[in-house]
């Protein structure tokens, strides 16, 4: 086991964020790379074979930059940065250096954590209609929401429209208790969750009451035109061909739309064509419409999620 000169981290408080509770981030890095790490205050020593030790030191440096920028460091970030370190600087660090960071208000910064997430942010900034396609956990909804909130706070748009198809409700909707809004609320909850991570609850309530933020099922979008708005259609794999066409023709002047979905998780009745799959076939090649495809490498949840996605893909390919 080779030793290196200790890394000296400039800010002890940021170092503690990097280490994690009970040094759990350091333990995760040890497991991922195959080294031994000891931290005392702002001094970090790494022991192991030269190649693995240098990789671990590089990962520690990049995670420190991320923590210094205000990003919370969890084990998922450790595993992801470690797996991408051999390809060059991590996308999160590149994003910090090159300005691909979404400012949500004065205190919160959303930093892309993979190359495709950076591409997604860049594409949303430069295009009026973007379709993000890929597995769950890749940040499609969260990053689109961050871009929408940022645009609203910067007064680039006057309102945000958030919508999802309530496919699972289907014909059973009438049997559920409550008003129509209460019935579809569970299907819209993930959109509220992302929204609450970026704005104060009181601010959200006030903007919803004023109509500045609208969260509604896709069926409520028919017959409307949205000008000066940022519109997000989530779970778009569960739209029918007719619903997708209806949604895409709602776009008005000075508006931007983002459509997200995972074509491996379609809940439509058997034999029904997914509007998202058809949209990719029909719209590919139109210059002002852009597609961004995510893979399991972009998953920012628990590292096991990547393994689960790969396992199911292998199983599907074998079938």
C-alpha cells in the first residue's frame, strides 16, 4: 500500500460536508476505488496502489469543489463521480467552471451531475421544445423544474404550467372519493415535490392562487394556448398519440416546453401507441425541436438503481 502526501482541504466546514455523516462518503469512496482513506480535520490521507490512490485523490478534489459550490454530497454523488473520473473532470465540476448551473433564487444552485444532464440544461436554454427520454432517476423532471423556476424568477416567462397524464386513474377515476382535483392529486404529487424543493411553500401557494403556477392533469390542457409560459409535460410515455399532438399544439408565443418520459415504463392499455414514442418518430429532423436521451449512467439515485436498470435491460434483450 503506497502513501501519498496528505491532501489539505482549505475550508474545514466544507471538508466535513465532503466526508459525510460518520465519514460515510469516505467509506463509499474506499469501496468504490479500493483504497484506504483517513481524515483528520481538513487533512486527508489516501493509501493504496498508485493508480487507485491517484483516482481517489482526484475524486476527493472534485467532490470538494462540488461541496464548495453548495451541492450536498451523498454516497450517490461519490459513486457517480468516481465512475466518471477516468473520463476527465466530472460533469458537475465542468458545469461549475463553464457556467452550466441553474440559479434558483438567491440561495439555491442546481448543478448537473452527468454529461447528459449538462446537455439537457444547455438544450433547454437554446430550444423552445425539448423532449427528454430516459429511465427514472436521471433528473429529467427535476432539472426541467429548476429551469422553469429560474425562468420565472428571472421574469423570462410570466407563468409555469406543469402537467401529467393521469393514466392509472382511467375509467376508475369516478370511484375515487373527493373532487376531481383530489382524485388526480396523487398523480401530480411528484411535480409538487420538485417544486417544493425550490420555492418556499407559502410562495408556491401564493403563486398557484394567482395562476402564476398551474399544476393540472393533461386532460385540462385541451382547447388552451399558452403564451409567455414555461410548460412541462411529465410522464409523457403515458400520453396517447392524440394527447401528445394536442399538447404540442398548445405552445404559444414566447413560450418554452419540455416533454419528459421513460419509454420502458408505459402504463397505457395494450395496443395503444405511446405518444412519446410516436413523437420521436414524427418530429426527429425538425431543426427547432431537440431530443436528449438519458441512460442508466445518468441516474443520480442510489447506485443500485443503475444496476437494476441494466439488469432489466439485459432481461428484455434476452427475451
